C-alpha cells in the first residue's frame, strides 16, 4: 500500500499654497468649460453638498478590521485560531496566503461581519492576511497580519491505495490506513477531498479508528477519472498529533470487469460491461473450509507466491511455495489463483481451503491455461462475486470489500 492599510490624508503647512493654486485652477477650468445652466447651478447652488462631499472624503473609514491571531504570532493552532472580523462595516475582501503564494479558501459570513477559513492550515507555515472592509459611507479600511503556525511534536501519515497514476477496476475504493488511531475523524475526513470526472457522489466510511475508505454508491463507471487531495498536513487527528502529508493522487477506472463464481456449479463467468466473455471451471472451498460469499475486490497480484496454512490459522495442512497466478481477495488470505495439484476438481467438486482455484501448470509458464488467461485479463480493483457457498458473506472490512454494505450503512 501502500499529510494595505487605510489612512486619512492630512495636509501639511508647506503644501497649503499648492492646494489653493489647484483649487483656483479647478474653478478657472470649470468656467472655461462652456457655462450652461447645469454647470452654473452646480457651481453656485449654495446647497452645501459639494462641501459635504469634500469633507466626507477626508474622513477616515469608520470600519474597524480585526485579525486574530495578532501579527507576529508564533505557534498558532492550525484549526480554529484564524479569524477576521469587522465592527461598523462589512468585509469585502479577505486574502490569506502562505509563503509560496497558495491561497487559503474561506467564506465571508452573511452580512459581512466575519470571515473564517474553510479548512485547516498547514503546520510550521507562515501566513499573511490582507483584509478590506467598507463602512456605511463606502469608505474602505484595511488591515494586514503575518503569523506562523505550530510545529507539531507528534505526527501521523496515511498509507493509501490505489497508487498515483494507476488504472484500476470498477470496484476499487480509495483506502487510507493511518499510522495512528484517529480520534478526530470528522476533521481528518474533511481533509481528504475527492473530485471525479464524470461527477459522482463519493462518501467515506471508517473501519475502526485507523482506516478510511471512499467509494460511490455503485461500482465506478468505466473511464472515470478520480483526483484525491490528501490534505493531511496540519490536521489534528488526535489530541496533540497532527498530519504531516499533502499529496494529490490521481487514478483512472478501467474497463468494467466483474466475475461471478457459483460455488454449487463450480463455474466462474467473467463479464465485461455486463456481457459474459468467458466461463471457466473452478474449485472453491471444501466443506468446513467454504469460500466467503459476497463481493470481493482484487487488491494484489502475484505471478507466483507462497501459501502456508499456518499464516491463516489452519495449522500445518499445507505449504505450497510456488502458487502461480495468485490474486488477493481478502486480508485474511482468500485468493483466486492457479492450481496445478487439483487434478479433476475444476468444474466438478470443491477441494480448496477457501480459495477459488483455476487449472494451471507448475511454474505458470503455459499462457493458455484458465488461470493464466484470467490473471492476464484482470487488474487490481476488479470484482469477484461468490455466491451459493455455504459460508457467510465476507466482512466489509476484510480487504477492500465495502461493497457488501448497503449505501445507507456506508453513509451512517
């Protein structure tokens, strides 16, 4: 598998003459402008409006902008500490950037009284804040601040699948395993943002406190492009423990392949886009070692691997050092794999300790065998559905198998 300051303008004694000259020129130019009745009325109406406007322009804005934390602050919390507010006015602009110029998203509250970031800040990062507000007369006031967030003593990271740049099957969730147990799950989940093309609703589900999987309601549509913003840097996963990574992960959903194993008929129908492209004889778990029922997602592929019964709690029943064409379906050890020792079991009876076996040759060199064909036509993220077995449905947390939960349960 793979977190401009506002200021009033004040005249100086040495410049009084210039101001009077500029005023005289203005009057002269106005008179030369062709004195129609409108201009005459405006210049000599005596209603005091021009004088009021001039006085108003010289006044400082009544709006008072306040930024928390204060400029120069160090060790600022990454969540909840940054706030911008205004008295006697409304905020019109708030820009928060880090040292690289990356902006922090945020929202001005209805009425313009305050602004808050829409996400956490990164750790050990300097930020600048520029905020502008206007009073009831439309006069602007601005305030600036610079501060630095805390450097955490304890951190966590997330190990995820699938890998960046990969193409995967329609059943592949985006799954993250965390190096520390998470006690602030809402904050961590909010920090993982997923966009898809075409758009589809994607929701997260926690398995325990250290694993978070994301998936849509139904299998992905073939060709979907998925972009994950894994923005864990600075998010507080548990008290005093902060994320330390920020990574963008992109993957693509390949063709739609779902294979259905019938444990009673000893067959597997391989479908693409809903059409059966091949039917393969198989052997599933024998009585007492029945294969799980349910939807299982391919998580790993091995051209050859060792299978030892002691690793799955079956004592010393078997130790096969060269199992060919093996594809993992559960964390607990269920595979669909090539089998060169099964004799006439395929298509006739169930003989395994819970795996789904396909006829193969030792060493897996023969590309014409059913196991080799299936291995070469499969990718991580493809789905294998087992039915009519005498065991229960596989647990959704056992592998990448959350499809065995209803959407209602997934989104609780």
